[in-house]
C-alpha cells in the first residue's frame, strides 16, 4: 500500500530523486545470519553503473552503496537494512525553461498533473536513477536465494533485440553476455549492434530493446494463486521498470497465434526419476505457480525519450514549444535495464519463496 | 498479502472452486450511497456466461449473483459486500484416472507440487470459473466509476486477434463488438473467424487470442510511482487472468523496434484549451501515471489447454500416460476473457482513483 | 488495507450485518492438508452462541457454519476457505423511530456521520453478531496451531472481573471455566456473580467485565519488531472486539506503579536445562517478541449500552429524544467476549508463527 | 506486512540501531505542496531529545534530522521523504560479558531466540533510540493535519501518573506541560514527583508512568470498521512503543466496573446546532469510529529495566549471572514517551483521515 515499497515478506522501500543529495532504501524481511557487506552488493551496482561505454549515459556516478543498519559482525540480523547512495554528479545548472516544459515521452506532464508540483531536475523521482536501489535490494535477494537454493539457482538477463534487430538464437552463449557493452549473448549480433547504434546516436536519435531474463533452479511451487500469482507479480515488477511497455512469460505473445496441440508443454519422467517437460512455452509458470522449469520473462523497452531531434510540446502555461534534449543520455535505456530486470526477478522470487514456505511447510 | 485478495482501497477477496457448492467474494471499500442491486451486476456476468455460442464451453451455469451484505434500501452502506454464486452444473461423475493425471498446460502439476493435495474436479481453484467473481467485483467498480467520472468514462474490450488472424484496424467499429460471438469490432474479421474456429474445433484443437481493453475518460494523475504504477498494476491484473502469457501497454512490444523520434507522443494545446497528445504510443500512461489519454492494454491468451488431441503426460505416481480431454471446453478461452479483462481494468482504475485522491486532494 | 480483513499470512475477511440474510468470511493462507470440517469448527461457535443462559441475549441463532470452499476430502487444500452462517432469527418488525435515533453508547451516530447511511436493523455491521466469524476463523487457527505446536499449546480465556467484582486468584481453577455461565475460573465468584447480575438485569441496567486470555506453549521468537510486534497486534486484535475499551499485557497498568527492581522478570536455568523466568510481569512478551512464557492479555469491556433505563439522545434531524432499549440483549457482553478473545488470540499467534518461520527458517 | 513499516496511506518505514552509524525512515504518502523543512521537524525531535534534565538519560545526541528527498523548493512533492539522523554519541567501548548476557526486562533474550544473532550494543534495534524516527514522521503527520483540519485540531500528551503517584485532575492545566521536566499538567504534582524520582534514582531504581494523549478537533467519521477501527489502530500504535504494557481509550478499565446507565455518553443538541455529548467515557470513539469528541488514549509504561540494583539472569551459554546496569539511562522512560505517543497519535489520525476521505468523498 505504501507505494514506494515493493514486496510482501521480503520488501524494500525506496526514496530519492535524480538530483537530490542521495537515494536510498530500506530492505526488510531479510533472513538473519546471511553474510553481507557493502562489498558484496557493489558488483551488482557496478554492472548497472553509467559511464561504462559510449552506449550508455556519460553521467559519472560512483554509486558506492553504504549499509546503515541491519548488519552486525558481517551478518544480517533480521532487522531492516538501510542502504544509501550519495548522488555525486548533480551538475548544478540553470534549468531555465526546461523547468516548465513537458518533455515528450517523459513523466513531466503526468507528475505535474498528479501532484501540482514536481522536482524537474533530471526527472526527479521518475529518473531511472532510482533503479540503482532496485539493483541493491536485488543483490541482497540474489545472495539470499543463492544460499537458500544452492548452486542450481541462477538468474541471467540479456538483450535479445536492439531496435528492430533480434539476436540469432542459435548463437546464444551466456558466456558472451559480459563480453560486450550490450549484455548480448550473441557475439555476432553485438558487433552489428555496435555499428548500428553508433549511427542512431550520431543521428541524435535513440533505440528500444527487448530484454530477456531467465531464472534457473527455481523449485516448483512458488506463486500464490489467484491474486499473488508468480507471473502476475513478475509482470508488475517488470512493467514498473522505467520505459518498459510490454512483458511476456515463456512464449508470450507468440502463443496467441499457436494451436493448442503445440502450446501445452508435454511431460515425461526424466532419467533422474524427476518429472520433466518436453518444452517450455509456459516459461516455467502454470496456473501462476512455478513448475520447476526455468522462469522466462521478456520485457519491451521503448527508445530513450530524450533525443537531440527537436520535438513539439507545451509548457506549464500551455505555450507551445520545440524541445530538444541536450546533455548526457543513454541512446538505448534497454541496455542498462538488464541488471535492473535481474534484480526485480530476484526480489519477486525470494518474496514468493518465503510466502510459499510460510504456508506449505508449517505442518511439515 | 492475503493472496486471494485484489486491490488496496477498493478490494475484493474471492473464494471457491469449479465444482464446489458455490463461488463468492467480499468486495470492500465501496463508497457509500451508490445505488446497487443484483440486477445491476447481472448483465456484466451474463456477458461472460458460458453456453452462449458454439465457440464457448457448453457448461450451463445460470451465474445468478446474490448480494448478502453491504447494501441497504438499494444503496451501498460502505460496509463489505458479500457476493455469492451457486454452482449449479457440477456434473457428478467418476473422475477416475484423471484425478491423478497432470493435464499438459494446466495447473494440475503445479498445484500438486505446491500443496501436496488438490481438488482435481474441473481444475478446482485454478478453473476459469473463478473469473466470474472478478466480473462481479468489476461490475461494482465500473458502476462506481461511471458515477465518479461521468459520461466520458467507459471501458471497452474486444478480441483483436484470433489465433494468427488479426483484425483490420480500418474496420474497427465498437458498435460491432456485441454483434458477434467473438467480441470483435471488425465485422468482416468476425465472419472469417467463425469459419476458421469451426475448423479448429472440429479438428479437436484450440486457438489463442489477443484481447485489447481501452479505458476512455480516465483523468490524468492516476498511478502511484514507483511501485504502484498504473501500468504495473494493470500488468499484474491482466497477467493474473487464466491463460494470459503477455501484456502490453500502448504500442507495447512494437515500441522496442521504433526509433525515439517516433515513440514519444508530442503535445499541443487542443481547441478546448486542454493539452492534447498527437499520438498515443504510451497507451495513456507516462512514468506510471495516467496522462488523460485512453488507457490501452493488450493481453495475449494461450490456446485452451484442454483439447481432444491426445497429449503425453505423467500421473502422480510418475507413470507415463496419454491424455485426451473430453467434456465441455471453450475452443478459445480468449473470447470469454474480454469481460474479465474489462472487469480487471475497472478494478485497477477505481482503486487507483481512490488512492490518488486520498493523497492529492487532502490539502485541496 | 482492506479494512474488513484481519491478518497477513493467515487472514480472514468478513462480511455481513446483524439482520441481513447471512454473515460470512474468507479464511486465507491456511496450510494445506489440515483435517477440517464444519463439525470441527462448530464447537467453537457453540461456546459463543446466544441464548444459552439468562445472562446472555435470548436471540436464537443456530449459528450453523457451512464450508463453501478450500476443503477437499476432509482436508484443507491451501486455497481460501469460504465460510457462511445464515441469519435465522431476523425478527421482522417495524423499526419506526429507532431507525432515525442514535442510541447512546452505540455506533449509530458514528456510522451515520461516516457513511451518510446505515443499516439500522440490530446495529447492522456494528453488531456483535459479526464476531461469530472471528470465532469461526479462530477455530481454524486454533486447530492449525494445535497441529503445529503440539499438546503444550493451549488458549484459555475467562472472565476475571464482572462489574466491580474481581475473582479471587487463589481460587483460580481452569476446570471451572465451563461449569458456569460466566466462563469464570473461580467457582465461588461465579455463584456470587449470578445473584449480583440478576439484580442488575432486573433493574434494567447492565455490567462491564474484564476478560483474561492466556496462551501456553507458545514458542519464543514470535513477533515482528518494530511495527508488527506481538503485543501491538494483540492490542489491536482485542481493542477491535466490540465494546472493548482497554487492553493490557502481563501485569499491565499495575506495572506503571511498580519499582524497576520488581518489574523485570529475572531468569534462571530450569531443571530441564531450558531458560526459565522467575515471574511473568511481561506477560510473555519482551521487545514485542514472545519469550516462551505464557502470553497473558486482559481486556476491559464496557457495560452493554442497550439498557431498559431511558437515556437522553437525539435523532437524525437533531430532535432530542429519550431512548429506552427493548428487546433481547446481553446484560453483560463481556461474558460472550471470552470465545471471541480466544479466537483473536489464535489468529494473531498463527499469523505471527507463519511470519516468524518465513523469515527465520529460510536459511536453516 | 513489511514489519518495520507503520501505516497504510500515510506510512513510514524505519531502520537503524542504537549504535549504528545512523537511524532513518522513509515517509510515504505525504500530500504534495505541504511546506516542509528540517527546521519544521526539529522542534518535535527536540522535545524527545535525551540529556535535557536529570530525569532522562544523559546520552548526548544532537538528533539533527536531514531531509534527503521528497521536498523541493520548500514544499513536499508527493514522493517519499527520506529522513536521516546520524548517531553521534556511540561511545566506543568493550561490551565484554554484557554481549552475551540477557538483561532482565529487556529484549536481549527474545531477539537472540528469534534471530539467533543480535546487535547487543545499546539494545540494537530494540533500543528506544528508534522512537526518534516515529517522532520525525509524526511531525510531518502533525503538520499535515494542522493544515487539513485547521486551528481546532491539536494533540496534547502528558504524564498523568509517575510511579504510584497520580496527578490531581482539578489542577490539570495544559499550559504547565512544558514548564517542568515531566510533561506534567499539574504543577504541584510535578514538584512532588521531582523529589520522589530523585530518591528512586539515587536508590539505583526506576519508575513507571501513565501517559495520556488527547487529540482535539478530530472530525467524526475516522475509523475503518471492523478490522481497521480507530481505537484498534491506536492500541497497536501505543502498545508498540517501547516499554508500554497497557492501553485504554476514554474511561478504559474503569468502565468495566461501571453500570450501563453511567457508561453510555448521552447526546443533546449544542448551542451551535451541532450534536453534543454530555460526557466522554467513550474517549471519542464509538464502534471504532471517531465521534467528534476529543480522542483520549492512556498508556501504561513499565519502569526502566536498566537499573543499578543487581538482578539475576543467564547468558547465552546458560550460565547464571548477576546483572547490574551501568551507564546512562532514564530513571523513568515514561517521560520521554510523551512526544513519541503524540507522534503515533498524529500518524494514526492522518492515515485514517486519508482512508476515510478516499472511500466516503469519492461520490461526493
């Protein structure tokens, strides 16, 4: 109900604006006695950090996270974990007219319409800067899941489409994901994308993307039917990431076009005596509950709205203006959405795991 | 947190299985002094009711809703509204082997894996029968919104794709939606679909669909950033409907492929002195907040999993079986998803409207 | 947030008015595979049922509970349990002026002020009739706790003060509680109370009471500091029961007057090698977390507001009136509050137990 | 559900330990365009600050609050407000044996039993230091209510009993409350208390207290029956404050002993044409809803558990020890509970006001 909180048993509540003194969050419900330190969280934030290639914003933020509470002698205590990141690159400048203008594709107009006031500096609360806290909270979720579920568990995100260009699935190699600036598992596609996105960037334009996140080693049984379904909560988690306009599970929209005899995943007994599915159109979720197969989610991210090309708009007085965004921006925000989407996956899975066990393991 | 509850300020909590004595729900938070009766809710249920054409299940359910509380002298009192629908067509029969078999594409396996027990009769709690309560609760939401927002407000759902066959947007006529068995706004497409779906049905197969729901007359400002965004809650609401595998807002997945200079909706001042958007790729939501434009959501529904064609599976003992579904089933569950999706849209909008006003109108 | 819902992981959502067709609730989060039937719930309701002695209301209600969902083959399935009790003794009558008058000590005025409408028949939603659903939900909680915690666990409520007359603690014998119409553990006090309350009743007056509820066999560790403390949730649960005006834990208000060296319960190692407290002023709760000692709560219940003695009041038009309550009423509502308070204790404990285990047992 | 969050529409989520680097909270749901600054919050914190008289702990904390977000150009923006207070007086010292010993009356044992780990420095999360964040959040609630409800609204807390010594109600003068170190409205009692408490302190002992909080100018209608009642939420809010063991509303426990014809507050039309109550035994709450009368709550606070007198206990190994608390402690924690209880009252009232209006004013 608190609308800046995410999650039920494992939850985090975030605060902070793009150009305020700091952003932060409170992570609640973390199991006690988990080894934790700022150093353990930092690598997750570093993956998302701006300024690492020419394809992401040149804003320079160290994004050094501080743990203010909830950890003692290197272990979580079960009390809430306060996290803080100071904003270091808040270029002081005169916002001038932009302070009163509504940038197309941005939340300027809707925040103003909703609240009658807005922090216009860098988008304020609507800035993707807030996603750093999702990544930090997601890091704690991921570390908890690793310990709870063991080595079979992992979450892997990657960009599977940049603008209109999809990867070739036959080239998919997870080992490639961290070898290029696109979190792309298809090395060849990544090369082609670099050239193409350079062109887009130089033309003062921007590109969208499709991100895929796969969680493996997720036990069957997670999901609370019928209004806390695993897929419903994943959909909310992903759709709530900045610039996301679509979410699909498993074969997603493609399933609408398929006949029934191709859609339902058939089952057999595996060599290990465990039930086994012959396909995964369901994306690991049946009836809102995980099936034990990999959980597969894809999200569509719209192209960055801040572009050099002038766009028509109005200002708060209703005066018509032409808007051209200067300054530092990602030509494709979809790239940096990868670690954010992974984080949201981890948060949803941990919360669901805790809710699942609370109900089903009480009576043994 | 109660996982059979949907919504925050306006909420409903549902119960009931496909073949139990009744299904029902408790609708809470309804504003007082709204004229309400079972007769006002019934037409919404009748649109969803089975048995109305050869393209939906032949199960015969009157789906007569009873109001047990919360209404006095024809008006809501502000106290919770108990709703009940008796199940009348629970054909008593021997379930035999099906009681222990996992139907592909169904939730049989995951319910068993989660709870270690399941009501196998007609899918139990995972049956689409539960959606009747969503429609009943949605009816109350819709009637409330009508009174709160006035005549500009409306919610219209339709099937825009059946199997691989999309409508022709140039034929889109809302007046057609109730003139064919598909809730289809393109009369010509509906005709073609009838032939095509007959073929699918006779072949013992099934089809998926894409449903689109448009809410007009929604004021700007609805949505609670950043973890109660309007689009995030719509995504959860729609993804949680049975058989839905994908959700998109506005131009959705298509936006991933577009350049930035086509994606952000430009603004101008309208003839009426109100801000006006020149396009609606955003689907009426910017930064998680409604913009005043129509709110547009599309959902992908997988083909009905229950088909006559035999499918491989296993039973609870791990024995391999071939499963063939007999009995009454919708050849395309996507059709009856239309009133359900409309209902979920109404529930989300009313809840968001109440939350929006609670915060922003307190200090005038 | 749904304000007719109680609890987080184990929750129930109730509906229904005193003189409507039925009251009911949805119990959610119940662990699967708990043996359950209407017959197992009924004895709890029978303890609360009106009409059993001359000291409680003569309204005749069978209070037969029906299970509508969530139980299959005699076991819970983990899905929501719909419970229904039909109102059988809704004497049809002309409410006349009472429909517009505000009875002193009742919620008539506040419901009207809040909602601008109210179901005046028998107090509508504010009637103690609603507590039947708390008892039904509490029965399920108690049966679950019995199975989860074993034979050491029990909840025992009793009246320890009737009007100004307290029991003699040296006579306290739990075996006496069900041997008199007062749920009183002091047989001698119960005798004296019978005479005294007869006098009160004949004088057209009413009496208050203090109820004590003790939960034994509660493991240490339950309670979620700092805003989900065990004692805070017990306080809300008990204060929310009709007519309750005070709640205390352990030595409660008496502790305010004691010196520190008498208040903190000292500890020693017990003969069984387990930590042991030398007193229980804390009432089994330290820092909001159960200590393993018996959890002790007392609640003060005001005298029944409906009395034969005429009282000054006004009606909806502001006209001054003299009000005298006719009809069937408990001379002391505190008596029937005993099974209700026991039920609320069970609901809080089970919910807290589930939340506790969810967080602390995830990592073993 | 997030157990370090308080409130629904107006909420705050706190974090921090007694001896960590900082404590803080996120205040969510604040209406936009409320003038706000750290300077406006600080006076509330200063009232609670330690070290201001010989009757409270000599720990020196500046308790300077910083606003990290949610305020722009001196006004709230409707986005979450991050608040931070650095701990400045964390005396570094060797905790030695105390690190493993369970202090009687403290939460040491229960935190250890629950989490298997605890931050033993100064009580960690269970320290009353956390209440600073309640006061900060309460300040924002109070400032909002002042603007929403106007000059009739006020919240006034005071100590009405110190140890066994009650105030004389005929001397009650609110103007005296800030004129003595006890927040006592009876100047004469305050004088006597000073002498008495000096004696207690010098004897190495401690004292309990009863605090009363009165909210005036609260409109009729606040409270969400039946599980979000105003009195139930006040009970939870107050019982959750450190060391509180009892809560009562209006005449509270005294009502249990009174006859019905004295308990129900009679009504008349006032000179101003408004309904008027002839007494306030109900403490401003009927049926869980505010009546427009002053809301009156009293809380019993146990004596400070940390005393110089040695007490028996055990340590984590089960070894029996004698514990004597050195260091800085309040001889009566009840005194500094006054601003905390006022803060919790403000938080509950604002949250209820927002929930009330959300439901009841939607349809005008």
